[in-house]
C-alpha cells in the first residue's frame, strides 16, 4: 500500500502548500551561492577588490575585509533572488490557488498527502508562448524535506504528464534552475530532454551564473 495519495488541492491545504513552496525555493540559496563561488570570474572580482583596497589603503586586513564583504553581498544577492521570487509567487498565483488553478480550463493543482499531512504539490498550466495550446507547463513542484526519497516527486510529475496526455497535448515543459540538481536529474531520468539554457532576467545573473534550464517531455500524438 502506498504511503501517500495524490489528490486535487482543497482550501484546507492552503497554509501547508504555501509553506512547502516557500521552503522548497529558499533552500536553494546555499546551493546557488556555492555554485557562484566556483566561478573563475567571481574569484577574479574578489582578486580585483583585494588589489584595489590593498593599493588604496596599504592594509592587508582591510583588503581581506573588503573581500569578505564581497562574499557576504554575493550571498545576499542569491538570497534576494529566491526570496523575491517566492514573494512574487505568493502574491500572484499562490494567493488564491482554488481560483487560479481549479476554476480555469487547462489549469490544475495537486497535492500529495501522507498520514494526514501535505507532503508535496505540483501544478499544471497552459504555457503563454506561441504553440502553448498544445503543451502543458509543470510548475510549483515541491516536496517537503521529511517526505523526500519516497517517490512522491516522480508521482507528482507523472500526474502532470497524464493530465497533458488526457488533454491531447504534445508535450510537457518546465523550467528549473541549475542549482536545483536533484530536480533536473530526476526530470532527465523520467525522460525530459534539456532543450536550452539561459540566464535569469537579472542584471547580475550572468556574473553569478544564475542559469535557467528548459526541459521538454514529448508525448505521442494520435491523429
């Protein structure tokens, strides 16, 4: 017997769903920060900072302090990116989930429930780009930390795939960020293909390496 069940969202899930979503997004801050610290251009910037302050002040300690401040600012930038995305989402589609996802054609929202608790969630929306009427976009995928490793994420993903298949769509698409390694590796194992990568629409995105990955899962088309 399965340790969880997947069902449609209901209003009593509201607070749990929003909390799981926020936690699932913000936990990537540290991973994104560590990824940025592996970039040569970032360390080159730190070196320039050190040499500049060393030349101006002649103090080794002040120069080191300037680099430490740079590192702190880098972390704060990453944190701001994720926190602002969470807040924007909570004020947009996640503000009235019932109305946004369950009262509109082509939209849907599911939760995974285990032992009376909400363990995870996922949503489906029609993409807004040309040709999007033949696709379904997977969004808001998140599983609570205490319920990971039980196959819930895969089951939620399959729910969206089945939803798209039942609607006669040609593909399921999604976007994720490079630091979300566990997520994009799971998608690839399930048959999603990485179609392209691009930098997030932030001024510092290229410098800190904030990369968005676009995936697609093709469905057989019956004519």
